[in-house]
C-alpha cells in the first residue's frame, strides 16, 4: 500500500514539474518564431507586397497588430483550447492547422513505432552481446557497428536502400506510404492497424512492405546509439558489488549477466529509449522526405518552404507537447522498474 502511495505521489510531483516545463517550451516557440527574419504577412503574397491597407487587414486578421503580451496570452489560450489557427501557406491555405496535423500524424506514428522497434531490437541485442563479451572479437565488432551506423547520414542510407531493394531487386516499394487507391478504410489512420481491423491480409502485407525500408533506415541509424548505451550500462552493472557477491556464491556468469545485471542496466536505457522515441517524431523529417512519406516531417518541411507561419507554429508546439508527455511517462515507468528513483 505504501509503495502505491509513493508511486502516486511521485507521479503527481512529475506532473506538476511538467506544467512549467511545457509553458517554458511554448514560450520559447512563441519568442523564436517572432524574432526570426521574414514577414509572415508578406509571405501570403510571395514577398510581393500588396497595398498597405491590405497588409494591415491581414495583420489584424492574424492578430499580429496586437502588443506582444496580448499575442502571447491569445497564443496560450488558443493552444490550451486546441485552436491552432488556420493555415495561410501555399499547400494548405484555408485549412485548419489542427485538422491537417491530425491527418498527417498517423503516418509519423507508424514510421516512428516501426523505426523504434528496429532500433530497440538491434540496439539491445548488439549492446548485450558486446557487454557480455568484453574485449573479445564480438565486442569489438559490436562497438564498430555502433560507431559506424550512428554516423551514417539518414538520407544517404535511405537512398542506398531504395536503390538496392526497390530499384535493383524490386523486393520492396522504394517510396511513398501506399501505392494505388485501395487504401484501408480509415479508422485510426494507421494503415497497418486499419488493414487488420478491415481483416484484409493483402492490404496488411502491402502496408508493412511500404513501411519496412523507412523503418529500417531510421531504426538502424538510431540503433548505433542504443548499442553504445546498453553496452556501457551493462558493463557498469556487471562490475557492481551485488554481481561480485553472486559470483562468490557460485552463480554462473550467464545467469549474472542476463538475470541480474541486464535488469538493472535497463533503468537508464528505458529512459533514453523513451526520450529518443519522442525525438524521433521531430527527427523523422529526413526519412519522410527521402521516402515521400506523407507525415508530420513532410508537413513541417513544406510549411517552412512556403513560410506558413501558423502551420510551423502548430507543428512545433505539437512536437514539444509530445516530448513533455513522453518524458513524464518515462519518469513514471522508470519509477516502476526501480523503486529507488522515488526516494
């Protein structure tokens, strides 16, 4: 009972800390977007200024004629009520920012989950293999793998995969999220999930085949960082006092590594995995543009190119909120794995 109360108190504390963190991020976004060079109003006319009365009317419509503090209060009010404004860029002009983001978000979620699965499996397996065989040839190979894949440019690896598996071998689709017009009936917006809900195995195979190459591209690059993190934490726990005590009692080295050391090494790894998962949402821009994956990354890229002030602000705020929420969840999950964190 005391443990449950302690966890609830810890979760409440982290939630209270998350509120000023989110406000800080929102404030930072507000300030940065207003000090960047360029005029969002002039961008409506492609940099060719219309008559002054038209400019003033556009500023009044966007609220840019108000004092900064009034704009800030209105900005926070709109954010917390889910009103992200209306796009005035070239691609989505006149559409609700929130509606457009919700259309693109499932694609990014699908890519991020797929990439995270690849990165987690590869990173943990290679990290454990390296840490459990310290200074042996397999450890050297795993360290070399982690170093090489972590510095590979994402767009370059994506292009290589497209060339080999899409163009030369014709094993997998080289680009886009779907080919053809037989898209699964939209329920969640996730093609793999919607295909399952529809009960269509061919559509599921098609959705997964389109997902493989971008997930591998992003996941392999990220797995290099996980390899190094898992190996370092595993080596630290292998040399801890409790593992030495287990060796003194005659416990096998395999049991020490996989039953005792690995579990304790997971605590910092879970935290890093969660934060990287949040960052993946923002870091998928290169992968999405390389594979023409119509998600939030492509949305942000198009919005920057068309100087869509409202859409850029909405996407960045959305990303910031996701990062804060996932950080909160990871803190609570870490407290569940290791109760000492709550002390």
